[in-house]
């Protein structure tokens, strides 16, 4: 599985959404992406990429696109 597939899967499984919804997805733009859903997403991403995200990055993870940027910049994940 490629990194983008792992990344997409974390969002799709956590929020029960379709892949087409990902590019515009933002924190609290859907009911399931609340504070609890956010931590579930972080856990899924950490498990998928075998990382431990820093608190600042967890807070900054405000959208699907921002998450890609954080993982690329701070955790050497290439998409």
C-alpha cells in the first residue's frame, strides 16, 4: 500500500466518508471530525506511518491537505 493510500484510508475509515470528499475535508466540516474524531484520526495516522506526532502538529492538523503537509515536513512521509 502506498503512503497516499494509507493516508486516505485513515481518513476514510475514521470518518466513514468517500475518497471524493477528502480534498476539501476540514476539521469540524463533518459531524464525525470533532475533538474525539480528531484523536482517532491522529491514532490511525500514527499507526499507519509508525510515528508519534508532536502536540503542535496534532493541533495544526486542521484539514486533509494540511495533514499531508505536516507529515511530509515533520515526519519524512512522501506522497
